[in-house]
């Protein structure tokens, strides 16, 4: 999955719902490309935490790729870089 531009409350909610549905259907290894993302708010970070938790519950994993700029800085500041698999 490729994310672009900004991830705010509304989009984060839609993303969460879509990914949880996919995971519940059996796709438990999820890769999200953040290279096109320029901004993420706390709701977006919360969505990534929720997806990470659900994939782990199903013995899968979430991998974040291409994180840069502000989104990467926020992931590091919140110490989520210790939680997520980042490539």
C-alpha cells in the first residue's frame, strides 16, 4: 500500500477500517510505503499502531518503508521506531 500527501483523522479512520478488513480476511503481512507521505497526525500514528498490533495478533507483521521527513521524525520522536519494522 502506498500513502501519499497527508494522513489526517478522516483518512486515518478509512485506512484503519480498510486494513483491518484485509487483515481479518487473512492477509497478515502488510507493507506500507510512506515515501509519498508529507504529514501524519496522531490519528495516523494511532492507525499504524493498531495495524501493527492486529498483524502481530495474527502472527503477521507490518513493515513501513520509505519513511522520511516529518512523518519519520514523528515516528522517531514518539519512539515508535522501536515498535515498527522500518525499512
